């Protein structure tokens, strides 16, 4: 959630590229990802964004736009689609759900 809050106001994130975290899905650029447990890589990514103002400003706009995909309204629409699909699947194949109980 912290990453979404940051990008929603146009902050370019620096995110751990860890398979243990879903946060990396928000990275729009490889320069926003650092290798976990690698302080040198993290500091290099931070320094790069600080030293490249024009690219940082361009990506601030891109990140702010991408955050619109995760608004509460869009999230509700997406979860409604998931529920509608589950209901349709149940109606078309109720036996499928017997294996879940």
C-alpha cells in the first residue's frame, strides 16, 4: 500500500526486486528495481534517480498515471468481475465447486 500511495502522488519508487513481494509489479522501469539485500544496488538506483532530473520528472508522471489503475473504484470493478465470473462458473458447472468443500 505504501508504494501505491507514493506513486499516486508522482513519487518514483525504488522497489526490491524480490520474488517474496508483490510490490515489484508496480515498477514501470528496471531502474526502479534493486536487488534485495544489496545496499550498493539500492544506493546506485537512488543516486541515479536523483542525478537524472528530467527522466525522474517524466517517470513521475508515468507513475502517477499508473496509480489510477488501482483506485478504489477500479478495484471494486475488478473484484465484481471476479465474483461475476465465479457465479457464472458455478451456474455452468456446479460439480466443479464440490471438490472445494
